[in-house]
C-alpha cells in the first residue's frame, strides 16, 4: 500500500481529500502544518506528498525547499494543492520543485486521486482503437 503525506491545516479540507485518498486504497497520514510534515517525512517515508502552501509554523514553499535539499527525499513527488487566489505562490512552488500545482477550487478529490495515480502508477494506458 502506498503512503501519502497530506499536509493541510484546514481540518475539513484535510478530511475531505484524505477520505478520497483512503477510499482509493492509499495509506494517508495528515500533518496539520509544515513543521509537523518536516518531522514526519523521515518517520513515515511517504511515496508522495500533497501539500498546501499557506500554513502556520512552516510554509509549504519551505517544506518543498527542505524536501528538494535533502538527498534522501529529493526524488519524492510533491503535489501542491492550494488556493487559486495565490497563483503567484503556485508558480513559485513549481519553480522550487513541486511536481504539480493544483488549485482547491478547481480540483475535486477524484481529480487529486487521479493525479496521484499518474505519479505512482504511471499514465493510464490508452483505450484500444
């Protein structure tokens, strides 16, 4: 079973998206801020991180910098899931090394699960002609 570290400070949003990931067969660990996420990364060794940008204690951009500068974590896929109103920060997250940037108001839990599958399982096979 693949493990997802979901870093989200809003409990309702964390619950909605984490439930969808759990139903899809993933083991989901929720970290309520970037500081907890940074400490959890080595303990849990997740297969992928879903990360909000605006959080207390340690911002998502700082978590990305930490991941990309740590040799043991450098290749870890990071999907940013944040507010569309902070598009400039989303672009900054991509420049820092986020593998994908998604916006909460445009991304249903099912879409997020699909993107996670793309990263962990590869692209879906083409439909036969």
